[in-house]
């Protein structure tokens, strides 16, 4: 359930900071909720985030443990007397941060790069304990949000049109990923500072609007700029946000490469931007030292065209026999190199499924979060891995080219 491995932790070996977390979770009168996220250096946790809260069942008080694996949430209830074991299992399994809310105050557990835990205390962020069992999961984007009507996803009554249900699911899924990613860079209590966001290759702008809608709720004062080469789409979106009465959002006609924000953005989106437009966006984000990057690559023609049947690593020849396999190989190679290059520039990077393949084959998302103090060995290993992959396949990925034009491919 918690993704822990190995035997129960020895209570005599438990660091004092961990014991503070255990004590806070085990206090039936004061404990509100706890969340565990991030991975300590050199560990990989089984889930992206685990939250724990008390819940009142017919059989008495339990702890509800919700485990989010990046796609879906698995919920289980455990007896309160197992709370110490559950918490110690979670901490032993490698989570870097725990944030515990209690009525007396909040505790934030952090681990240094060397794995040393310490507690930071904050004022209480809540004054009530919610133990209801069927707490309705709040929707991140309610169907009656006016922007959904403006883009034709919902009708006048705020009901999702049958023809737009897949698009609505994509919006919800995207905002869920955005929300979790920003939570991982928030202050732990869920307070996110205003975000300067840009959406490069925003197209018809549904996800741009959804992002701004969400940011203005979780981080008031956030700004958004959507960029696209298509002047008609930009004009339409500018009219839409005027109608919605939204400020702090604008759309500009132009190329990703030529876009110059007044200040470097904190969040870069590049969602299904065509072919090497994704590389343009990633190269800009790396140069801007953008904190969070969400990129859903589209067609990867640039590298596919370079794959040459006369330059195939030994044993991989059959992958050139079938057009579709060769094409997918090009896609995966492109995105793997992109992910490694982001790592080489100090980003914690993962590749996740964006929307189900049932809706689109273009369903990968590269998610990258800038690490505060990246490990220099990781940077150089990732830069070397990207260069090696390119060399083995005899290709020159566009992102390496873009970064080479202004410096090295990796290892900042
Ligand atoms: C497939 S659409 C995706 C739109 C939107 N991001 C989404 O996910 O729904 C790709 C958009 O990227 C734009 N685009 C492609 N290359 C671009 C570039 N170099 N600079 C700016 N926009 C670009 C296209 O005009 C198009 O509107």
C-alpha cells in the first residue's frame, strides 16, 4: 500500500525528526492530515504522493491512505494503531518531504541532500478536522466554469456536450497533472506563489485557458501569455478572454523562438507543439531556468528522418523492418534524449502518460521540475547519456542543436 520495502523499521534507529511526524499523526485530538512527496536523493518512491487523514467509519476511527501514482489514486483505510508503522514505512521508503497539519501547528519534514531529516514548524493552516468518509473529491475544473462554455466544451447550462467529453477529460487530466506538479514546488502547506506562465504553441488555447483558470485560484496574481504563429487563433483567444473579463492573460502572434517575455517565466507549457517547436520551447525553458516545464511532444519528424538503416546499433536491425516500429522508435528516441537533456540541466524529469491512448497516440508528457541543488554527477551523467544515445543512432536531435547554438548540450 505504501510502497515500502524491507522489514519494519527498527524503532531504536528512528531519527528524532521522523518521530515528530509519527507523534503528530498519532494524536487523535489534533491530527488533521499528512502528505508525503518527493524522493530523497538516490531513492525512487513507488508513488508520487501519499496523503493520510483520519476517517470515521462504522467500525471506528481509521486512517485513510490515498496513494497517487501519477495517473490515479488508490485509497485504503487502516486501523489507527497501525499509524506509526504506516508513517515509518513511508519515510523509510524514500519520501523527501512530509507535511503534517495539526490543530496546534503544521510540521514540515525535509531531508538534506545527505539525507539528514529536519523539521520546520509553521502556524496551523486549518482549525478543523474533517473525518467524513465520503468527502466528495472536489473537481479541479467544474463543468460550469464560464471558459468551458466560451470554447464550446459545455452548453448554456454548463453541461459537457457529448461531442466534447474527450476534450473535457483531457482538460481535467491536464489540470490534475499541473496541480500535482505545482504542489510539489509549493511551500508544503499548499500555498503556491503567483506563477508567470507561458504556453508556447497554444493553438486554440483550451489548455491555456484551463491553466489560467486554475492558476488564478491556487496562486492569485498569476499571469499567462499564450504564443502561436497563427494570428487568427490569437485574435479569437484575445476576444474570448475580453468577453470572460479575464485580465493577467494575453495572447501574442509569433514564433516560440522569437518570443521574448519581459521576465523569465516560472512555468512553460508546450503541448502538442509541432515537431521541433517542442525543442524550441524546451531550449527556451532551459535558458530561462524555468522552474516547471510540461511538454507533450507531437510529431517527431526531425529525428525520424535522420534514422538511417545503414547506421543501426548491432542487433537493432529488425526495428527498421516495419515502418510503424521505426516511427515509434524515432518518437521514443527523441523524447528520451529530451528528458536526459533536461536532467543534464538540473531538472528532475519524468515521462508520464498524459491522456489515455484511447484518445490520441500522442499521449506522452515530459514533466520537468528544476532541482534546487542538483547533484553534479547526475548532470554530467545525463549529458553524456544524451550524447551517447545520439551517437549510437547516428542522429543529431534538435534540442541538442538548439542548445549547441548557444552553448553545450548539457551539464550546466
Ligand atoms: C497541435 S497544435 C496544439 C495546440 C495546443 N497547445 C493544444 O495542445 O491543444 C500546435 C500549435 O503549435 C503552433 N506552432 C507550431 N510551431 C510553432 C512555432 N515554432 N512557434 C509558435 N507556434 C507554433 C501551431 O500553429 C499550432 O497552433
